[in-house]
């Protein structure tokens, strides 16, 4: 194989690994969110439906988790741009 082919394969592999890493992080975040909000909001007895309070708590918990995640992502991206431009 030529060096150019090796470089293309390395870039494809790096891209694949980056995508899989991102997918893994999303799955981990979803697991963390589910566990955290479930423990915080759902009582010990589970019926056919969530109570109004449980439903509201779960909605608020998910919204706050997503808000904080987006805030962190934006700060990391901002820091990355500043580091790249410096």
C-alpha cells in the first residue's frame, strides 16, 4: 500500500473512533440522566402511570440536565476555538 492510502485509512479510522466515542458519551449521558432523574423523582411504588408530581419532576430534571449539558458543550467549544486561535 502507498503512503497516501495509509493516510486515508488512518483518517477514516480516526473519524470512526471519534464517532464511536461520541456515541458512547451520549449513551453514558443518557444512562446518567435516567438514573439521576429516576432516583430524584420517582417514588418507591410504580403504577401504570407517573403521578403529576413525578411527571413534572422528571420533565424539569431532564430539562435542567440538557440545559447544563449544552452550557458545558458550548464552553468547551469556546475554549477549543480560543486555544486554536491563540
